[in-house]
C-alpha cells in the first residue's frame, strides 16, 4: 500500500538531549538516526560566545556534529572530535546560509545554527516550496548528476522530476516528494553517476588475397566509469601539513604518488607507485568530481604529478614546498599543466 501525503504537518527539529553524551566516550554511527535523539531537551541552543574550531574535542563538538547531521550536512561518526569532516560540514552550512566560509563555528555561525534548529521542518518538500533546504537538495542532486536546473532554492517541476528520477533509480517510492527518507538517502549518497565513456573507433587496413587493402571498422566499446568515492577526502584531509619527502610513503613524509597510494590503500584500493602507473589504472572522465584524481605534467612529459579533487577547482596533494596542502587549479601554473582526471 502506498503512503499518503495529504497532510503536511510541520515537525520541529528537536535537539540533542542534555546529558545524552555524559559517561564514557563512545563512537556513534551517524546513520543510526533513531538512536541519536532521545527527545529530552527540545530547546537546546549553542552558547554563541564560544568558538569551535579544528582540533577541539568534547560534548559541545558532539552536539555540533549531531545538529549538523540532522540538517544533512554531516554524515560521519559522531565522536566529539572537530576534524576535517566536521570542518567541511561547517563550511557547507556557512556556504548555504551565505556566511563567511572559514570552517569555524564562531558567534555568527552558531547564531544562525540556533535559528535554523528552532525552525519548523515540513514532513516533505514539494512543488512551490522554497528556501535553503531546497537549495541544499538541488546542489546535492546536481553533484549526483540528477539535476541540471538552476540552484535557486525553488522547488519547481524540474526539481520534482529530478527527485522522481532519483527515487526510481534507487527503488524508493517515486512520487517526486522530497520526504525525509528520500532526502536522507540523497544526502548520504557519496557516489555520482558513472560517466559513459566511448572508446574511439579504430579503423584498420586488412590485406586481401588480391593484394588490395580493405578497410574494416573495429567495434566501438562503451564502458561505464565506476562511481566516485568521495569519502577518500576525509582520509586525505587528516594529513594536511605532513612534509614532502621524495619517495615518501608514510605520515612521516609523502611524495605525490606515495600520498595517493597511502590514502587509497585505506579504502582497499591498490594504486601503482608512480603517477604514470596510476594514470593507467583509472577510467578517464570529462570533468572531475569530488574524489577523482587530477593529473598534471610538471617536470617531464606525460603525467608526473597528481592529487585528489576536492571540488570548486581545489585539490589536495603533496606539494614539494608545502607538503600535504590544498592547491588551486585556476592558477596559471596548474591550469597550464593540467592533463585530465581519472576515476578509480
């Protein structure tokens, strides 16, 4: 029997219970939403006089992670450690609400978060709805390559069709309504659709018995690029600041291919020890998605440097001067040396 959505009752997003995290520290899987909110404190608000930033730990950081999870910004382990994943979640929140994007939960960011926490949340979004939550949904659907419309925060027919297409793809109820179940599925989806890649048609000359040449066309093969695994970013960001060491393959020091090999090994992917070897392993994509590997030609012809794409023309790599750091692909040095992107 299909669910009925005739009544759109607003539900208030409740907050983390006081005392919920007291006792021995333990890690909680953020996907277990039903186990995280005991509904004891419905009016939790952050103290805006404090400042939470990278490296901080404790109860308040866990509260921050929990609230960002409920707002679909954070889907990693709720552990009370303000690491790279928490920092990125804060940045996405700041970007959506047009705040200064610095990854620091300071006064202005916490004030906005307090406001959003208290706002009623509809049971689902549909045609005619608008606001930051719709914009957030459109942005994620675009990254997943299900949405090609404007990122304007207005739930129109294009957004509805995109939601319905996504629901059909993942065998959800295909009604075009952005229900909590659908939004949760979309936001936790770290993959993008595989890009279809056509190998070039090869024309070869075949000799015949009369010594004339007969041309024949090889069969065009269509392959599907594997889905991108953006979770490698969380791993890679943990090593920012590690120095560059020629031939380095450990957190004591990395070179560019050693860094990639080390990071991807933690995802169970075995990479070649050389950049050119890694280039040969991946499937080419027309444009990089978050988690793809981007390649450059630097000190010798062909691929000789690589990093992991972060989005917005940024990539993380082992820089010979700054060590593990974030590079900007729009500056002339990298732009002029860019060879392409590969997906593993």
